[in-house]
C-alpha cells in the first residue's frame, strides 16, 4: 500500500510545487534505479577476484534437456555444440513439444534417428553421450520439461532452448559448480543475445547486450546475499531430485523458470534445508533474442505478466524475515518493481506536460527587457561605480 500512496503524493507535487520539486515522481524513479545500481556495484566490487570452489571427490552425472518446438533449422547445431564440449554430457534429451516442421528429417539426417510415435522415445549412443529424442503432444515448454525430467536419469540437468548455443567449457563449468557445492540446486550461466545481421537486428542486439550484462551483474550481486530469484530458463542447471521434490515446472505460469526458484526457496525454508542458487560466470552461451519491436514487446509482455503472476502467488514471502535476506531485501524490491513502470511512465508524462505547458521552459534572454532594466536602474555615485 505504501508504494501507491507515495506515487499519489509525488504526482501531487506537479500541481503544488514550483521548480525541480514539480518533477518529484521522476526524481524518485531515478533515485530508486540509482540505488539498485549502487547496491550492485558494491556487491560485485571484488568480482574479478572471485575464485571457483574446488570440486569435491564426487562428480555428479550431467544431462541436458533441449526444449524444442519447430526448431528444425537449429536443432542439429545445438546438439553438435553440446557434443563438442570438452566434457560432454552423459545424456542429451530432446524434449520435442509437438513439432510439426521438418524436425524428423533433421534428426534422421544428422543422427540416423527414426521418428518415434507421440509419447515415444528413441536413442542412440554418440561417443560417451546418450542422445534421446522424446516426442510429445504440444502442451507448452513446462509440460515438455516435466516429461523429460521423468525420462532423464542424471544428477544434474541443464535446460536449454534449441536456439541456444553453448560456448566451449560451459558444461565443465556447470559440472564443477555442482560438484563443489552439494547444496547448490539451481544455477544460471551468462547469456548473450543474437538478433540477426540486418540493421534492426544489430540495433536490438546492441541494446539487449547492454541489458543482459546489467541483469547478470545484478543477479551476481543478489546471489552474494542469498537473494537470487531469477535464472534464465534458456540456459539453467538444476539438481534433478530437488526439482522433482517441489513438483517440477508449473505449466500454469508464464515464466516457469522464475516461479520454480520461488518454490525451491520456499521448500528449503519449510523443511530446514540450506539450498543455494548461483550464477556460474564460466558458463557462457548465446541465444536468439527479439529483433523487431512486435517480437520484443510480445516477449516483455509475457515476462512482466509472469513476474506479476509469480509475485502475487508468493506475496506472503514479501518482507517475511523467516526467508532471510530473500524475504527482507530481494522480495520487497520485487514488490516495488511491480509499480516501477507506473512511476516511469508517469514521470515521462509529467515531464512532457511541463514542457508543453511552458512550466519547465527556461527563460530566454530578452535584450529589450534587459535594456529597460538598465534604464530604470538608479545611477550609482562615481566612486561606487568605479569599484564595481
């Protein structure tokens, strides 16, 4: 309730105040964003000195689930990138969410895999990796991932989108992180966007590259106070047993990866576990990103809608000290983020209104007015005038 009340008070300043105070809502918006940037900068000040913990004696088995729906054009490239890793996974499972394109032809040409029936699975061995293809009726990414989790038997599972290309050494970095920390249940790597070679694609790629870097630095900062909530489902690793324990991915949520982390934190608190969520800086990948305004807006509409949905479902955790810094710091910030766009849009509208109405127009020099003022100014005594 406080954030809407403050919003009303700040908007009222545009009608009650003069000078810079009339843009109070914009100042508050900028100060809030600046405070988050300062927090991030402080938390990551020793980022360059961060060392990777030494792996324990037990190495977890590692599998990859590739979520795919009509990805015939990129599926082979994604699989080949995984197979080319210096520590390839023990299993790669293609969770085919009802593809109706040429995926069967691509799988047959690339790996001599016969097309399984809907609900069926075929597999072959490639080196030390078991390549599996699970065909499912179209039901959405969350359902496909849940079905794949039941079929794959590795300790750690990396979920990637079919249009995500894993950089060399990334699986080794993820595997080492989970080997070094038995209580690690979820981890995200570092993603970079790919938007296409045309002018529109280059502009969107530049903008989203800045955005991705800022977001991942922010995630690293929140990780350092055990407050990380957001990992990228396009490139995220999970301890399989932990995900199954909390019920898998939620098909009713628009952002199933974000919602899952809330349930992992909640379960850990409820049963007294010390599960952690991390950013693994050595795990890198590139993924397709929107390259046009309609595609960009559609993606962000889904992200923000899913964020509001998840925030509402977990509102009892906001400000709850039982959840540690996650409850007292991260979740209150997320609660403020639900109204931040309103602050930003209102600040922009107030600024435009002030300019249009002339209330924020700087006074221009008026030679005639200045000349009149000089004529009206009383003449000073010679001695005073000489010292001015």
